[in-house]
C-alpha cells in the first residue's frame, strides 16, 4: 500500500506548490504593494530580495508540510496504513550530545 502512496504524494506535492504560490502572493501583499523582486532585478535592495526569498521559502515549506500531513492522515484513515515512518529516527548528532 505504501508504494501506491507515491503517485498520491506527487499529486499532493503539485497541489502544495500551487497553494503555496497563492499564499505567498497574499502574504507578500501585506509587506509590499509591488511584486516581489527577482534576485536579478538591478534596482531591488538586498533586504527586499532576501526578505522576499525568506517569506517565500517559509510559506512553501509550511504549506508543503501541512498538505503532506493531511494527505498522510487521509491515507491512513482510508486504508489503515500509515504511508511514512512511524517513529522519528534519532540523528547521530543527538547521540553525540548525550
């Protein structure tokens, strides 16, 4: 059943990308009335370019995580099989700290 989740996950990823683009446009509109600058725009300032990139990155990652989580919960509800890992693996860095 987990193999069948892959195509479902790909579709969810595409939907998450489309949704995050719309959310970013809405969030950026709160900060600035102009379009977000591209890094290659000559007149754009460093803070504005980096700020736009940071807001876009956070918006994308949070939207993707939310959509992935809803998809996994829905898959588990429909088929009774969790599509991902059941437990988070401990990192080697965490072992060194202890």
